[in-house]
C-alpha cells in the first residue's frame, strides 16, 4: 500500500485562546516554555524536556507516558515536535504542536528523524493532528532560530544537484527516480526562498508567513512523490556526520549544521557559493558555530560515512579529496574562521 500523507491542520491564532480539557503530556524546552507557557491553559499530567533524538530515548519517553494521558502537546522546536509525534504514534494519541520558531519543516511532516547507529533514520509516524502558530511568539523568537527553517528550502539547491547527479549515473532506485516536474517545482520553491530570506532574518511577519507557505509546499511535494531527494543530499549528510562532534541535544541547532553543509555541498558541485552564503546569513543562520578542525575532519571522512551508512547516492560517493583540497574547500566556504 502507498500512503500519500497530508499536512496537519494549521491554525493561526493567539495562544491565549488555546484551552485544553484532556489530560496532557507536554514535550517542551526551558526557553520555549518560558515564552509560550504562560499563555496556555493545559491540564498537564506529565512534562518532559527532551535533550536528544536517540531512537531508544524516544522509545523510553513513549513507554513512560501515564495511561490517563489523552493528548500530547509539543511546545518549542523540532526536537520537541519529533518527540511528541513519536509518542503520539507509539501510544496512539493525538498530537498538537505549537512551534515557538519556524526552525524546521518537521512540524509539518509525517516523519520523525531519530538517531541510531551513528546516523539519521526516519520513522513514519504520520503528521501531527494540529499545528498552532502565534505570529507574536514566532516573530519575537531569537533571530538565530526564528526563521531558520529556510535552510530546508535552501537545501533544495544542493539536494537537486545530488538527485540529478545520481540519476545521470543510474544510481537512483525505482521509487526515487528523477522526476523533472518535481525538480522544477522544487527549484521554484528555492528561488522564492532566496527572495524572502532578508525579511525572514528581520522577523517580518509577511516574510515568515511566506516561509510557512513555502515549507508546507515543499513538504507536500515530498509527500506526493514519497521521498526527500529534492531537498536532502550531501548537505544533510554533512550535518549528520558532524552532529556527533557537537554537544548533541544541547549543542548546535540544526540550521547551524545544515547551513555550512549547503555551502560545502555547493562548492563540491562547483557552484558559485557567494549568493548562497549571503542568503543564509541574511536569514539569520549562523555559519560560525562549528570548529574548523571538526569541519575539515568531517569533510575528509564524508565519502566513507555515506557509503558506510548506505545513504542515497550523491556526489560524495565519488569524492576523494586530498588534505590540500579539504583545506581549500573550508577556506573557500569561509568556514575556516572558528577553532
């Protein structure tokens, strides 16, 4: 059976209007709950602050939910959302997600990204039942996370390059064959992301609403074709590989891993990275959160990493950089400034 998942119901309203009567399990984080918790009326039975996305950790969270819980709420970012979706799927409970920043597209997907065996795996949980957005909360989020979900759209640039690269070498599967119409739609989404990035970085509600619309369009496109190849390639593989070198869970946010990954992947593909770099920075995404030594070690080991974890075919499968080429790549992308 093939399932084409829908988007969750999306409600845009003041959080002060949210009143829940069902016994609630809450997944959140300290800063997110401080920003939004005082506006919510939830009958909380149990509250947790997930700090990592390890599969076993998510399993334990689900097992610990008291039997009287009737609904799961996530208040915060992508980790809280993923934990809530996983628990809802495992315990057959409805899930309501309240993002405090538009930091990832995972709020709207039917997937949960779990860490297992040194890389990322996806668990299909189905989407949250409802996503509630309050623009006052979103626009007042810290600028380094407020609209960094735009990275999900900018990664289309390199995701499409890798998808086409694999197709030209007959390395796609029947389920992930290259679809020109899907590639064209995805490219159009990325083009719009370049246009809205400065407004997103400035916290303009109009631009943030554009970001919401583009992320939802991107998610529904990947739902339709049944895979993420149009926006997931070697830039994400870099993020997966370097994540273990950061303080997992409490460390570097997702966008601060993928942003550098986009620059590295684009440079390996021989693209002009200047406009991509300018756009990433204008959206509020930081490019100085990774140690340059970690970046170089990760690049050096990326070809082995993608083969070892059998990740979808990309340019990295045929990449064999010398130490001099690694250093040149880091300097070219401007990622040599830290550490």
